[in-house]
């Protein structure tokens, strides 16, 4: 019952805060005006909605957990990301500037002891894990920055990123409870609640976007939580579980990078080849695409919990099967195809 409260109270709080944030966005000029064909909305819509999610998460994280060394790192890093996101939602920062702040936030996590300490090679004797020492620093930065941008990249459809992050957070909650990492579980359930309260306004037709304030905060926080909940440990499933739990943004971003490389285009260049774009091109509505991808994300999440509950070899067998199916699915949808310029 206590976990239900940890979900419902943040949900109610973000639900009540969002109209206030919407008014603030109009006052600050944080408005998303459709300027190109990639934009799926036809009229200006306020951004900055992620501030409601973050505020709700902050309030209940402090209430249920208080100040703890590791949590402080997530909090300070998130504050950096949110501050950067607010400025970006108002005046649009350069990609290099955003990358710099993302790296700084990742370094903050490391300074507070949130770091990837082990790398797992499946099917080796024992746990298959070995301590990486200082090499864990660049690996941690890569993971955090990568996830921060991965969530941002899927935030191209009403309610998609917010809904997927809700499901990913619930998946990490399940994984954390199974592994006995209660603090991480609490953070995960609070985050999922804060997301679902905002989703009421963000689902198609959206009346507010979460903007970079929200997408980058969610990506950063999920990355940090996954390190504390799974990757940081020396368990054999340390890598498999978060890859599955956060599967949709990870795979969509990976395929985007490969697709742009195949087409000799800049890795960071925006395009209309993402999964949600492909499904829209097949004739599905925005609502249908969002629901389809929620289901896909849910399957990833359930699979991650199953992987946490079985033997090492079985968990990596599950990961390999999922990767194979995802690759086949991506190829069928044309996510990796060469396009004419």
C-alpha cells in the first residue's frame, strides 16, 4: 500500500502543477512554434512541462528519502539538467552547450559515488563481471549522456516520451524491489507517478509539451537510477536488465545513429526516420502509435523483470533473442534503410 501512495501522490501533484507551469511557460515565452515538417502539431504549444514532473519528483523524493549521499548526487545533477532545460525551452541552446551541461551533470553523479564499477561479459566462469576502476568514469558519462539524449530523441510525438518513461520507471521499480535496492525502488515509483500525472495533459492532443526540461530530466534520472539499481553491482545481469528496461529509447537512438551513418549524414542531424515516424507513415494515428509503443515498452519492461529473476545464461539468452527480434522489426520497418537525399 505504501508504494501505491508513493505513486499516487506524485501523480496528483504533477497533475495540479501542470496548469500553473503552462501559465508560466506563456509568460516566459517557452512556446514551441511549428517551423518545419518534422513538427506534428500545427499550432504553438507551451513547453516547460517537465518542470511539473521535476517539482513533484523533488518534493516526494525528499519526503520519503531525505538527504542521502547518493541521492544528493541525483538531485544536484537533475537540478543542473533542469536549469539547462528551462533556458533551452525559452531560447534554444546550441547542441554543444547542452552536451557540456549533460557531461557536467554526469560528473556530479560520479563525484557522489554513482558510477559504473563493473562490466559484465556473459558466459564467462563465475559472475562474468570484473571491476573496471577508473575506466568506469568515461563509461558512466557515456551512459548518462546517451540516455539523456535518447529520451529527448523519442520526444517527437504527443505523450510518447512521457508514457515510455513511466513504463521504464515502473520496470526499474520492479527490478529494484527484486534486487533489494529499496531506495532506488522508491525513486523509480515516485518518478513514474510524477510522469503519469503530467501525461493527462501531454497525451494527444497535447495542451503542453514537457520540452527539454522534461525529456532530458527523465533521461538523466532514469540513467542515474539504473546505475544505482543494476549496473553498479557486480551481478551477471547488470547490463542486460537496464538495456531491456530502457529498451525503446536505447534501440530507437541506436538505429537513428546507424541510419545516419549509412546515409552519410551527421549523427546529431534530425530526421523523420524514427520509429514513431515510420508508424505514422503506415497510416496509424498519433494516439495509436503512442499506444503501440507503450505496449512495446511494456514488453521490454516485463522482459527486464523476468531477466532479473532467472539464471545468468537465461537472462543473456533473453537479451540476445530480444535484440534479434528488434533488429528484424527495425529492418522490416525500414529504420536502417538508405534514403535518397
